[in-house]
C-alpha cells in the first residue's frame, strides 16, 4: 500500500529531477555560447597576429599612405581588449582598414606581385572565412540560449538561476552596403 508520504516523495524527486534537467540544459547552452565566443576570439587573435606582417610588407611600398597604416594599427590595438561590443566595433574598424589597404595596394603593381603580400592576403582571406563561420556559429548558439531563456518552463528557472540573454555579433550598416565593383 502506497502512502501519501511516499507519493509526496516520488513527486518531489520527479520535480527535483526536472529542475536539474532544465538547469543542466541551460548550463550547456551557456557553455556553448562561451565556447562560440572563444572561437571568435581565436580568429580575432589570428587576424591580430597577421596584421603586423601585412603592415610591414606594405610599408615599403606605401610611403604616401601612412594614414591607412596608422588606422590599421589603431584598430588592431583596440581589438584585443574590452567587451564583446568593443571587440565587435574594433573588428568592424579592422575590416574597413584592411579593405583600404587592399584598395590602395591596387595602385602598387609591385606590391600586388609580391609573394609575401599575396601570401598574407591569402592568410587573411582564410582567417576572414573562419571568422565569418565563428560569428555565424556564435549567433546560432546565442539564438538557442536566448530561446531557452524565453520559453516556458525554462524561462522560470532561467530567471530563478540568473541566466541572462546574450547579444548577437552584429555587423555595422557600412558592412551591409553593396560593394561597387568597377572594371
């Protein structure tokens, strides 16, 4: 014969297991988002390390383009510190500065033909692809985390345990504009 106390204990254990399951699923999503952000950091660091080599290769050819090189150096310095928003802003600055370097390089045929420049350009292109994938993965992971935090019944436990929504890694309006290509 089952008593009321036994039923209460069984219900309590079921509720406890349910809370543990929800808590663990939220923790997994949070850790995935942390890992995804760390992957963006890895690619930003890779880009950060490549930039001095690119700048040094380009310096000799671009005597009159000091402003572009200074802009790249400033953006590089701000890339490795601060919050996600600060890094996103620095990332956008570097993207624009690198576009400027490659645009200016068009005026220097010897630089474009330089093996070092071509190799660095290729390395940066590969890093940009990896960075793009890392951003996409981060945003997908953040979407799953934010969704879990907002849907019932996880939203109750997310609020109870202090889980916060994350911001997506977003591009600037400048990066969304169509690129004009002229031949």
